[in-house]
């Protein structure tokens, strides 16, 4: 029986080796097949992502929506889903309602302010170098045509605006072109949300029927842990972005800086990207304010650095870091690796993914330590390292006396003749 099982395992390894070898030899075909499978399953993967995002706020609404009303129980999930969907659509429309008009007005203001800004900059340079004749003569030799530079700057801004508009049109057309995929994904997400308990039971039945009980329970545990960490990360990241955007809106309004609402919304949106997202909002805000008043732009950068320190040291560790249980050093590593591999999507996925791996590794280490009866008294103990200079004087004296006794003993042994 054992020999038969060993033969089957050996045969299986040989087959796997042959398949891997053929796949390496024909990697282009494998990549094409993999891409075809991904494209085929993309609507369902997208539906799963949509269902997961909607399920995070919907779960909280469902728990608090008339919990003690029995007749409302069959309708609770459907009503919760509709409320969540309306809230998400309302937030999206509100953000567009704030951003699009403000961006349009800002571009118009920038186009008007560019000639004035260049003239003011020219006046400032000549006034600042009034006592420096060498610099004045050097600037005169350069023969800078400020009006031409101003015209080129306006052209660049108009071209950028046109490019942004055409890019937006192409994005919209791409969305319209993929409307079928989105509809399939959305319908699939509705089914996943409304039937999640039933699908969960069916998945467990498949796992327990195909695998051993221990492995199936392990997979179920990892799935629950992943759901908990990803949900906590998503909700924590959204709460942190809202807090940061509100802080900027209130602070900029108090100091009467321009574009307070627009900058608050932009920073709230970009802050969804962990660690580096808020700096993108800072760059956009500084660019908007500098066209109105360069000195106010410097004040804005200073305010941003202060609020960013408050957010990074107080808000983020407790709102997001505490919810996923991942130390800061591993958050930074996850951001670096995920961003270099898959961009923004990689950052958003790798932080909770690393948190799941960190939790599993932590559990495994604690189980091994418990099996070896090793507790905190051992791994937290600091071994006493005593240098020779730090030894007590009495111990030094004892060592010297022992050394002298040995020397005397050896001398006496040398003086006593050996008996033949």
C-alpha cells in the first residue's frame, strides 16, 4: 500500500515537472492563455471588487437599521444596499460638483494671471538686484522677452487644458465602450452581496469535501482574516482621508487661503493613496495658490507639513495602522513593493495583503514558541555581558591571588627533584 502511494506521488511529481518544463519552453503561449483567461474572468473579478467595496459600509448600515424590528428583517439587506449605493453615488457626484467648476474657474484665472505674474516677477527681479550692477548688466545681456515667455506659458496651459479635456473624453468613451463589462460586473456584485451567506456555505462545503478538515479550516480562517483586515483597511483609509480633507478645509478657511474647499476635496481624494497620496494634493494646492499669491503658497506648504505630521503621527497609526495591525516599517515596505509592481492598485492591495501575511507569520511563530515552552522571560531576557574593566575589584583580586598561587605551585614543583 505504501509502495503504491509512493509510486503515485512520484508519478505526480514527474507529471508536474513535465508540465512546468513545457510551460517554460512555451512561455509566450502561456502568457497569452493567462491573459485570455483574465479577460474572460475580468467582469466577475470586477464584480467581486465592487461587492467587497459596497459590502464594507453596507454591513454597518445593515446592523443598525431597525435591528429589533422582526417584520423588517426580510427587507433589511435590500434597503441597506440601496442606501449604501445612493451614498456612494452622492459622494462621487458631490466631489465632481466641487472639483469640475473650481478647476474650470482656476484655469481661467491662471490664464488671466500669467501675464501679470510674469510682469510682477520681472519687476521683483530688477528691484531685488538694484544694488547689484553686475547682475543687472547680466540680465540686460540675456535680453529676456517676458511677453513672449508669458505667451508661451499661456499656450502651454491651454494645451494642457485641451489635453486634459481630450483625455477625459477618451476615458469616458472607454467607459462607454466597456459598459457591457461593467453591467455584468455590477449584476454579479448584486448577486454576491444579496447571497453572500449562501455562497459562503457552498464554498465551505466544497472545501471540506475536497480537502482534509484541518486544511479546510485553515483556509476558512485565512479567508476570514483577509476579509477582516481588508475591510478594516478600506474603512480606515476612507475615514482617514475624510478627516485629513476636513482638517485642511477648516485650517485654510481660518487662515483665509484661497481654494479651501477645492484643496480639501482634492487632498481627501488623493489621501486614499497611503503615505504619498497627500503630497500629490499638496502639489496641486500649492500650484493653485501660487497663481493667486506666492506668499500664501508658502504658508500653505508650511500648513501642509504641520498637518501632515499630525496626520502621520496621530491619525494614521490609530485609524489605519491599528485597524490592520501592521507596523510602520512593513507599511512602508508594502507601499514600496506594491507601488513599484502595480502602481496605485498595488499600494492599496499590498498593505492589507502584507498585514495578512504578518498575522499568519505571527501566529505560526507564537505556536512554535509555545510548543518549545519558550516564553517572554527567555526572549525578552537581556544576557549580562561583563567586560574585564567592569568587573568588581574583589573579583579582580581573587583572580590575581589564584594566578599567584598557581605560579608559586609551579615554582615549588620545579625546585623538588624527581625521584628516580
